[in-house]
C-alpha cells in the first residue's frame, strides 16, 4: 500500500476562514495536513500548535496518485489563504481507465 502525507504550518486564513465538519469555521494561524492512501486524500486543519485536528469540509476526496495528492495539498493551502469558509477544492480527475486491446482479426 502506497501512502504519503504533507503538512504546511503557519497558513494564515483569508477572511472567512476554513469550514470544518466538526466545529464550523476556523480562522487565523492554521496548519494544513493531507494524508493520501488507498486512492483517497484526507485533509485536516488545526490551529498551529494546538492538539486537536478537524476535518476540512469536502474531505475525504478520491485521489489516484501521490503526485495528484501533492497538487491537491497545494490547492488546499491556497484555498485556506483565500478564506471565505474554504472547503477542499474539487478532486483531481478520475482514475484513467486502462485501454482495452481489441482482438486482432
């Protein structure tokens, strides 16, 4: 099983903060954490230096590669900086289907 995680500390939320599932809006100096495993990315946020983590609304999302999960994390950090009750941005495109080989005639 492949997995990866990223944490960005000291992300100052824009006006309106970040929407979480557990407590509503968080704002101020936040830490953003993304964990990717089993084709799913889980995004959580906390007040920087705090103990409790909260699920960012819109998480988890399907995410089919480590590279896509890294890009998703970067998009989440950007969204947090923009504020406006930020939620997890739209997930990366669906997992590509393997092309089927046609029978030779």
